C-alpha cells in the first residue's frame, strides 16, 4: 500500500539565518536521553564526540516513569519461543516476525548487560525476581525498586553516560527541527537557553524522543511527551507508519484534582481484581484471561463498564493480597495512594484508562535505520515492527535498549568513516511577514486538542468521530502552522497538531478493529487490512 501523502506545512518551525546563530559541531547527535538515547550513547566509539540533547531533565522521560519491568526469558522453565509467540499474539498479525525473534533472543543478554552497568534488579532467594503481566504466558518480567524499574535503569545508564568524557549531555534544550540537505540529515536546530537558536552539525543523528501521550486528555505520560520526534522526522521527509496505534493503559489512578498516575500492570499480575462501582468483579464477562487479558481488551472492558454503571471509573481491589507483598512490590504506588488518603491493602483504588504508549512512529529496520540517510531512530518514537497493533507489556524498555544499542552501533560505524567536513546551503525558509504568536493562547488550544483527541480519537473511534476530529484539527492547524513561535509551548503545539493529523488520517484509513485501534463502525478484524498504513510528507 502506497503511503498516505499529507501536507507537512512549513518545512522548518523557525527562520534559519546561518550567519546570525551559533554553530556547534559534533560527530553524533542524539535527540532524547531516555533508555534508547542513553544506551545508544554508550555504544558510540569514544574516539567520537557525542552530544545528547534533552528537552527537559534526564529524569523526565517515559523510560524513567516506567514501573512494571523489562521482559526477557531468564527462567529455565520458560523458553524464548514462548516470548516470541506471546509478542506475536499481542500484535494481532502485524508484527515483523524476524524482528520479534531477534529481540526476544537478544533480551536476556541485554538485561544482564544492564546489571553490568550497575542496575540493581529485585531478587528473590538470590535470583532475579520475575513477575507476570498481561499477555505473558510465563513469569519473565524483571523489575527494580518494586514498582520503579525505569527509575533504576535510567539511574544506572545515566551514571555510565556521565563517566564517558566523549559524551556531553545538555538538558532543557528542545529541538526545533532536523536539518536536511539533499535529502540527508545533517544535524538539528536546537534552542539553547543561553544563545537561543543554535545549529548543531552532526555526521549522524539518532532520534530517541519518546512518545506522544499528551495528545490525549487522560495520559500516563510526562508533560514533555508531545510527539516532537514524530513531527521532526515527518517534516524532514521520513516515512512513518502505524500512526493510528496508540496504546491505552487500563489502570490510571483517577482522583479529581490529582495528576494521573500509572498503576502498573504488575498489580494485576500479582493478583489484583477489577471491580465496578457496584463491587462486581466484571472481567469474566469480557475475556477468559480476566484481569490479565491484553491491554486493549481490558481498556475497552473498563470503558464499557463505566458506561453501563454511569460511573467515572472502576476500582482495583488488592484487599485479598498479603500486606507484606503489597508493601514490597508496590512501594511507590502505595506512597502515591497514601498521599490521597488511600491504603492499597484496605481501600479500593479508583482507576480508568489513559493514553500510555505510542506504537506508531518513524519506520526503522533491524539496525535502526530510518528512510532518511544519516538519521537513525530507536524507542517509542519508532515503528520498528516489534509491537504490531498492540504492545505486549514490558516489551517497551526492551525495545529501547536493543534498538538504542543498534542505532549507536550503526551511527558510530558510519561517523568513523566520514571526514570532518560540514557544509550546507541553508537559506532562511520563510518570508519576512509571518503571523505572530502574541494573539494566540497556545495553552487553551493545547487543552482543546487533548480533549478532542480523547473524545474522538480515543479508545473507541468511528468514521463520524474521526471526521469531526479531522475538521477541527485541520482548522486549528491552518492558523497555527504559519506562525513563528518563540516559546517551547508554541513549538510543542505545532508538533502536536501535526502528529494529530497523521494519527487521524491513519485511523480513518484503517477501516477495521485491530489491537489498540477500535472502530465501532468496523468492530471486526478484516484480513484485507493485515498491512501497515504509512504516511509521508507531500513534497
């Protein structure tokens, strides 16, 4: 199927006058410092100079927020073939089998490598403690700090990065755009808090910017997850695919006035029940795997139950579990609940679904190459082929780890073979007269976009809801895209509107229900759509 061609709007978000802004030169530029970006950096030859740019702090990423764990066959009673089949089953016939086999085979080695970097996984009787999550046939999820695996893994990786003199890490440095010349990636335009717009020239660029959960009103993602990398790559001419597939996590703490907080799948893995507002344990009415059915099934079941009971949430019940188990496995979740006066061992916890993981993204191959020469990508910003139409729990940190290493290896080898020559015929891309951002309330528009996406492009979609969403987002985009913003919130808004357009276009095209994509007007899976839907900028 040919890619859907979509107008990208202005090629660059900001005017570029190379004579008036600072220039920085490096061998490898990594955009994003989560698990994929950090692991990529550690794979770069120390003879090369590497710069990691982070939009926020290194602690602000989906990687650092990850709770449940990282999947891999580490139990002799398990087998790699089981992990492969579980991943393929979750992906509903859209996974790349060769890639799935590669990832599952590599998983144990990469997890042990994390331990070598200093990651302190939880243990039981001297061995790695393993838990089971939805869609897994065996206990194969390694975890750390009980329910703060991502925090511990990032601590270890960031520490290793900091010990490499050849790597610089810049924080609070948003990337405005990738720089391309003759179709090849040459670097990026970043916003330096000291010098403003800055050109970073690089022989090779690795995109590791994470997800796009903030497109939706209800999300587990940090505020920085605005789909920037998807938009950067699209404007630079990269092929994106599976943009209709946003995974919604079934259990997000839902308390009015409180920040949405992920309640890990591992809670249900250890035996928690889901009950509706009437106290009924309802998952038996939806799937034989009960609370451990795949996330798309559980999310839709919860949404349906909320409608039937006319209640704003359902409840997680752990009261039948041992207090010692709850305290040991879920210290962070317990602490968050306690701040609202809730006791996991005594009280039922209000939860509802929220946007969690962006499955679609920049199309990459087994070695993390994109369709744009000199541009690599890894982690949640990509569509690698691992997840198909529905990600298996705890395969995300694994994907970032393995393809971060692959991107680092490929970019390193390529950069070593390139001479230290940088040149480009960049000219200001804009006319002198462009709209100002002074008369636009970007926060209000961002909130309106998130509400629209949650309502019309959320867990349940239809031709009517998608048409309504498309009309509104296209209208907003027309008067936002040609403005030149001077603040991060404005650049994020422009990226979010573009990514929303890509998501809506892909969702309209997929006239079936598969994995995390559910169309109420096409509720069945259709073999005619056992294919990927791609999007590319209309050049």
